[in-house]
C-alpha cells in the first residue's frame, strides 16, 4: 500500500506519461458514499477507470452503501 508522507493510504488511478496518478482512499470512500446516498448510478458516479485500484475500491464502497449499478 502506498502512503503519503503523513501516512494517508493512496490508490492508483493510472499512469499518464510515466507519472503515477493517485488519490487518497479517504477521498474515494467519501465520494462513493455520497454518490450511493444520492441514488446515482455507478456509471454516472465513478470518475475513475473501473479497472484501476481507485475504480475497484469506489465500486466496492458504492455497492456496500447500497448503491445500484
């Protein structure tokens, strides 16, 4: 698990031009929870590629909070 200097866990979004694009696990958790609570669809709500770490985690949280595909 990758972490920031402060210890925050990071999820990989993808690699663009050799640079790793990452986002905090807490941010993805918040976004997915809010989207599920708002009744959005997974396709409309998830801003990450579904095959990325961030996308897979978003889907896991989204569905665990009652979100629908």
